[in-house]
C-alpha cells in the first residue's frame, strides 16, 4: 500500500528504508561465530537427555494424542520437524558462506548436514507410522536407533566443521602466497 494510505486509515504503520551495505563481510568470522555458538550450547547434552527420555519416559499416546486428525497438533512432532529443518538451513548457511571461502572441506559438511536432516525425517516417519498403524516396540527401537546415530554423526560433523574452519585460514593464505602481489 502507498504510504499515504497508511497515514489516512491505519492507527499503526511502519516504513522501511533499505540501505546498501558498503563494507565487506568476513565470512570466516561469521562461520567461526556460528561454530562457537554451537560449541557453547548444550546441544549434545540436550540430545543425550532426549535419547534417555525417549528410552525411559516416552509415552507415545500422550505425545500424539489427537494427532491423527492434525499431526501438527503434536508438539513433539512439530519440534522434531523444526530440528530437522534447522539442520537443513544450517547446511544452506554453510553452502552460502563457502561460496566465498572456497573450502572443499565445507562442501562435505554441507552434505553431512543434509544427511542428518534426512535422518531426523526418517525417525519422524517411523513415529508417524506409529500414529497411523499402531505404535509398537519395533517402531520405538527403530526411531531410537536413528536418534542415537544422529547424536554420533552430529558430534562428528562439529569436529569436521572445526577442522575445516581451522584450515580455512591456512588454505586462504596458501592461495594468497601463490598469487604474486602487484608492486606499484
């Protein structure tokens, strides 16, 4: 809507003005900051606790009550979908960053995060099978095994991500060393 329409007929309105960013991004610093946040979080402790709770306390009926008519009514399902989606978004973030860093190690990490996202969806699909066909110990055990595999894989990915980050600076320095400087 035109600005004048907001002035005439609405109690509240906001306007946005976009400015061009003229600086350069330090992609290594951006990636390093995100890795640091992951390391400072309790992601692995939380995932371990989740696996313990899923093993010992998980009550399928309570988590998926009424889910047949609307699966999004299950907070458990929604949260698992968000976790899966966050891994996919992080892979896209790394891919974008790597377009500027050109680190081959990060290419593999992008694929690893996409794979982990898919594994989360596999675990979710087993739980959905329980919603529609009846929950059983077999379904529980299949989902649990996937969750345990995810924990191991995500730890491994973080280690590989840290290694790739450590090698980003040296790879960039080698590239700069091979490129002769112009003397003016």
